[in-house]
C-alpha cells in the first residue's frame, strides 16, 4: 500500500514544482494569467494531495521529526518555502521566485538523501 502513496507523493511533488514554476514565470511575464480560476484552484488540490500523502507516509512508516533530523529539516524548509512562495507570487521579483525554487529543491534533495545536509552525502 505504501508504495502507491510514495509514487502519488512524488507525482504531486512534480506537479507542485511545475505549477509553481509556471506561476512564477507568469508573475514575471504575464501576470493576467494568474487571475484564471483554474490557476487559483489547482495548486490547492495538488498541495493538499502532497500534504495528505506525506502525512500518510509519516504515520505509515512511524516516522517522527524528533527522531529523524531529515524529516524535521524538510518540515522547517517547507514552512520557509511556503512563505517565500507566497511573497514571490504576490510581488513577483525574480530573486524571490528563484529563492523559493531553491528551497523546494533543497526539500527534494533532503527527501532523496534522508539527510538534513544533502550536499555532504
């Protein structure tokens, strides 16, 4: 059962990254596209799937952020990513979009290496 949850989670990660990248591009080049109804709704669906599948894996594998430093690093980075992403999509400065994407890539690298410092693995 957990294998399909993991693959669903990975699919949501890819959709979330692609969607944020596209919305970041639109914020910089074609902000009127951000006003479409589906552009406002779809990210919430994808991110809800991402959150629920992550929570399912945490509970299913009995992971604890207090016992797995990599998981704590992911959760802290997730808060930073959400804050940076919100600012980037509101103000639309290129460095803000890039910073949010960099934090997203850090989260993915932590997940892949199971290390809070993935550059040392």
